[in-house]
């Protein structure tokens, strides 16, 4: 687990985006496509469980994006993909430094 991205219907509609390290510290980008939410979202109570599930699902893979939803009924798996945003260039952010860092995690 290298990075956590918060996504929701509200965030998409309001063009908000933020990335965190697994310890829930914000990953500061040098360029943004979307605004950073203010205030930042609170750390989920079950973050440790979510990370453990994502790591278990991604075991043996160089890269996988695991989408999970924290609902009132518990954690729900949304999807898993090896090509987020269709593998498009300059994704997942407008920050080349972050994109290079994230891409450098392959094969580690």
C-alpha cells in the first residue's frame, strides 16, 4: 500500500481530490487538477482493516487499484483495476513528481 485516494460522488461533483499516505498524512502535490477539500476528510475508523484488505487482494500483483466504500453496512468492494483512468498519460494527477513516484512503485 503506497497511496490512498478519497473518492465520492460529492468529491467528483465538486471537483475535489486528495491523496494520503497509509499513515493518513496528506500527500502534497506540486500541481492539482482539482481542489483539495477543506477540511480534509477524517481518518476512517477502520482504515487499518481497509489497508489489510487491499494488501490481501493485491498480493502478488505489481499494481492494483482497489476501490472500497465505507458504508453503514460495512466495507464494500467496488472494483479492482490494473489500469486506472485507462492508463492515460498524466494521470492520476496533474503533478508529474507524484505520478513518477507512484509509477516507480511498480515491481517493488
